């Protein structure tokens, strides 16, 4: 039953974001796996639309933060203001208090703001003036960033990149999708008309059911072999961390769930590998950006036999 | 953008850790050569390696090509100027070392790394042309581990330093049995393996065929081993251990020489062979680039390729240029020697006119004895005794640092003025005196004594045991050994050189050490070295035959040895392969069935890629062969259930096997 909910969501999103079903599935998998998503691409390929569509389809309340260089942590997290009438400090929650937060151009914010945001993402709570405020559940951040070689940005350091379960690229639509896009209605209107396909409770239920997706020893051996290879092969500066291995497995479970399976296949690992491992691996020898995440993942998959 | 990058990134650039391994292995491979390459080259190696290390440390780029070309040219010119040619071992090694550090400075890609590694292997091997000691062998093993680790770093793995060294050591350990088989069975050629041109034999020390004041006392300061002896039975008493070497007859007033006559083979005396009081022993002689084989007085049998001359020298036909072993049999001084009668031209020859005081003294004695009671035949013997008494009675000293004797009357000077000397002074003066009295006499040089190594029971004879004594011809007894040094310093003969010298004299290393533990350690080390010499370096044709026939190989010749070598290596390889295969994880039945599917489909060109998942594979097969869609879907879902799902038990497995076996794969249309 819940399977059909996911299918509906994917179908509905695909009607708006044309020709990007794979990215939609990945974003959904990321959400199901309780991870945060980083979308890295050029402006205008539909990053914001994708985030918007997901929020609408899943029935989540949605905030958008447009990052700028003069933004302070309080602008995101919220601030305590003295209330004269009650003679107390009153916490005014920032835009982060939403079930789905779109952080646009996160690399325009200063490292200080970035780190405050990422800390909240990690902890699922905000601490202000000694008071802890829990963030809503489910809580999901989609951050976007322009490719980092643009001027006037603060690229996320590797340790911060690790906080995102996945990083995906959207890319230009294929010719057919592009023609449909150009000939179709205004995307914003389409988004405005969307109704929810499931409730937040459904989503939490789905997130819980992730644990029931079976992972066999053979599959764990495969993940281990992949991770081990990145540590031993001289192609990479550093290998994948144990956390990256866990992330890989979690994302693959969600991917299998979307595919209506109760077991994880090596194909699931391979499907999520570019998104999960791409931003955690750095080629040892080539210039940054010379190899895409897909290239790296393809090479890695080809180098490790399935045990 | 892609076009811009096309030129710069090389195919397989060396990573920093790979560079570090290569740089670290270089000093180890070069180190043994530092001692014998020209000084400027050794210095340049040091500077270049340091330079390379600094470049690495600073992430700096390699030096420009024109500079390296200039350095290469300068280096080659330097090698040529040092050796005047490019042939032979020493210029070759020098060039190798030069190229190694140039390559290290130049290397950029994995290919360069391989060149460095193979240069290193070759360079390590060339050091054995210079020396073959146990220390060098041990060091080489160490260097091999590091070089092999560098080689493994060039392969596609990332490992910690310790893990890499362990892997390298393990690989070398796996090679060890092959090494042993090759060592035991590889057919040996007679003589040294590499016939090197002249430069190979310089610098060997030992006795020579010229003895002048100082030549033996210089030798006495060397602790180097001259030879080692293993006796059958007990080692004879020290005072009878006279190791006979060059016999010297010609005297020019200062130096004694062997003269130029060819050695005459001494006729074998059949009677001698029946004597039972002979000692048997085996000598392992260090190379000295001369013909003498040292043997106890008096030798009875000569080893193969050697003769005993008529003055009892044992002479090899070839100069001794590598360590050799020979069995000897000798009769100690119990019986008078026969041997050739004296020849007046050589054994009595004197230059007229010099050393008048000695002449006067001896003529005086001769006159007294001729008029005395025991005239005639015994007179010669009496003169010998008088001379020895003279040494004993007058204040003669035994010292390593005698005053210089100059001028043509050196014997006079020694006998009447300085009276301080080493064995060569006493032997020289004694023989001179005997000749002036008309008694045929000659100088014999060699070694006296030796030291027993308590660890392995070998007698070690060092250069410091070098000695000179005299022989005189007495009409009734033949040639008789007289050691004038024994008259002056009896303890030299009884206890060795250290006890015979006065306090404060310079002593050769270790001879005078009274640190017991140091001596014990020295003996242990010497025993190990000797074992190495005997069993590894001395493993020649003869010993190979001996060992192989003891191992049960009948009539070992090169054919049977090669066969055995190939068979053993093959068996070993087979064994190692089985072991490696066995060590790999045993495949589960499910996986075996799955692999069978891949093998069956391989004939249709649809083998599974080893990174391909089951669902993808099923889809690919179905796309290529739509008629297999049904069975493939069943097989894939069964396999997925068994391997990645919770499906378990014999029944689905049997079903999977049945489906795979029953798959009908038509020939390619």
C-alpha cells in the first residue's frame, strides 16, 4: 500500500521535473534514509523546483533560505528577543524550523553560518541562549550549491560535505524532455497546483520500515570490498570512512524500498554509489572537477568484483 | 576544457608515497658500493639523494631536463677519467650508480619507478662481485625487502609502511625455497664465477716473495685472517705449528728474495707415505693472489693442481684468487728432513765486502772450533748453537718497532749496535751469519701458531701470525729448522705475539684484548663467517657432488642436476599454488551454481562480468536472448532469494541447480 504512495510521489514529481526520474528517486531515497541532500549544479536546471515538488508531494511544510555572504547563524536558527509585556526572553524560531528546508546556494554563506546550519542538521535541534528547541519531524534539508569554482563562494569543506548523505547533479534535460518543458505550462503554477501524495506520518512509517529491508552477509561483503578498495587503490587521496559505508548501505536500503523489494541487491549499492560516494572520494591525481562523480563511481564499480 | 587538460596529466604519475619508497630504497642499494667507487661519485650520490629527498619534502618539481642531461654527461666523463675505460666491473658499477640517482631525479611516472626498481635489483647483485661476506649478504637481504616493498608500492594498492614491508618480506620468504633449490642444484662451474679483468685482485694482503726489514712486522699489525684449519683429531702443540710459505735464498744486503729459478718438483718418497705419525687437516685459505699454499712443516701430500717443490713449498699452479679449501697431510718436526742437497750458488751466496764485523766474528768462531775438541762434522752444529747462544746471551730485544737499519752493513748494525728487531731481523741476520761461516742456510717465511676458535674448533691463523725463521744444512741431518726468534723471545713461539712484545707496543686489533666477552663474541662471529665461507661460498663443484650424493643422488652431473632442479621447482610451485587456492574462501554451493550459469552462458558470449549484479545480468541476458527470459527470471529470483534474501535450504538450491542445468542455450544464430 505504502509502495503505491512512493510511486505516486515519484510519478507526480516527474510530471513537473521532466526527464529526471532518477534524480527524483535518489532524492526520495535520501529522504527515506533520513539523510540530507546536496544538489550541485548550474543555476536554472530545476534544483529549487525539485525541492518544492518534493515538499508539496510529501505534504511537508517548507521553508526556503537564500544564503548570502552577510547572513548570520541567527538568521537561520532563530533568535531570542526580550518580550516587554511578559518580561521574558521569547525565542523566535528561524526558517530552519520546517519539515523540509531548502537552503539555496549554501556555498554563498560564510563558514560560520554554514557550520551552524550543519550542526542543527546533524543534531536535529537548535540551542539558543541555553535553551534547546527540537526541530520538527521528519526533518529534511535540501541544500543547493553552484559548482564551487565560481567567484565569491565558500566551498563546503570535506568534513561538512560528509554531513550530506547524498550529493546529486541534475544536469540538462534530454531533448525530448526539454521540448516538453518549453511547450508546457509554467512550472511554478504546476507546483502550486500539486496536492500531497502522503502525510508526514506515512513518511515516518516508511522511514521506520527501512529496517525491515534485508541485508545479507553477501551484500555486506560487497560493501566492505568496495570500501576497502577505495582505501587501498592509489586512485584516491583518502578512502571511504566507515560512516560512508554505513551511509551507502542505508541509501541502498531506501533505494530497494522504492523499488518494492525487501532485500538489498548489489545493483542497489551500485545505483546509489555515485550519489553517496561521489562527494566523499577525491581522485588522487587529476585536477579537481576533471572526473565527475559518475566517472569515479563507474571506475570503482568496475574494479571490485561482487563477492 | 578537456582539451586543455589533455597534455599535462601523465598516464600513471608516481604518487608521493611511491616516490618516498623509491627514494628510501636507493641509499640501501648504493651503500655497499660506496666503499669501492671513486670518492667523487660517492659524494655525488649522497648529494643527489639528499637533493631528491628535499624536492620530495617540498613538493617541488623535478629538475629541468637540460640540467639532468648535463649531469649525465659530466658523470660519464667523470667515470671515464677515473677508470680510463668503460669496460669491466668497476666502471660498470660506477655507471649503474650514476644512472640510478639520475633516474631518481628524473622519475615522474610509474614506468620510471619500475626502471629504478630494476636498476636497484641489478645494483644489489653487482656488489657481490666485489665481496661475498656474510655481512654484505645480510645487508642485501635487508635492502631486497625494501626494494621489493617499493616495487609493490608501484602496484595498485595502498598500505601502511609496516604492512608493505611485511608483504615484501613474505614474498621473499616464499621465494626462499626456490633459492635453496637453485643454490643446491644449479650446476657449478669450476673456479670463480666471474673472470674479472685485472682490477679484481688488487688489495689482497699476505706474504710476498721479498722480505726486507719491516715487511713482516707491518703484516703483524693486521688482524685479517690468513687461513683457517680444521684438524682431524687434536691440534698439535703450538710450538710445532710452523706453516711453511715462501723460501727465500737471495740476499742483497738488505732484502731477501726467492730468486728466479723455477720450482722443482720434489720426487715422492714412497717410504714417507707409510709413516703413521702424520697429521691430517683441511686448510681454507683466503685469497692472496700468489701461488703458495700454506702447510705445516713438512708437507707430505700436495692437493690437486699443486706440487711440493724440492724445498718443501706447496705451490698451486694458479695464483690463489678466491678462497680455496684443500686437504693436507704433514709430518711434524719429529724426524730430520731430507730434501734436496744445498746448492752452493744459492744457499751460500753472499755479496763480498759488506758486514765485516759479522764475518770477523763467525770466522773467529770457526777457527776456535776447528782447533777445539769437537772439530769436523759437529763443528757446523756447534756454530749454530753458538749463534743462538749469542742471541740469548747478549741483550737482544724482540720488538715490532725496531730502529731503522741503513747502509750496506745492516747485519753488522743489527748484531752489534741496535740489537732490537722483529723475526725478520733475527732470521735474516742468522742466515747471513751461517753463510759467512760456510754453512748453507736459507730464510723460510710463513706463519707460526694460530688461535683455536672454541666455538667451532677451527684454528684461525691471522696475518699477525706471520713469521720468518731459518733453515740450515747439516751434513748428517739434512735441512734443519732453526728459529732464532725462539732464542730471543721464546714466548713468541709458545704463547703468541702478544705475550712476546713489551708493554706499550702497538698490537693488532683483538690480539691483545683482554675483554673476555669481546673475544667470545669475536670467536662466535668468526665461526659464523667460517661456516658461511665453508658452506655457501665454498660450495663448489666438489662440495656440490659430495652433498648431492649424500642426499641420495647417484652420479650427479649437470643433466641430472638440471632435471632435478626443474622438477623440484615445479613441484614447489604446484604446492604453493594449491596452498593459495585452498586458502581462498571456499565457495558456497549457491555461488558455485551461479558461476556455473555464467560458464554455460559464456559459450553464447554472455559471461557475467564479475562486478555485475544478478538482476542486471538477467536483464542483459534476456535482452540478448529473449527466449531465455522465463528461465532467467526464475533463476535470478531464486538466486537473489538465496544469496541476498532470506531464502534458505536445500530445496530452492536444488531448484536453482536444476534450472541452470536445464537452461537450453541455442548456438549463436
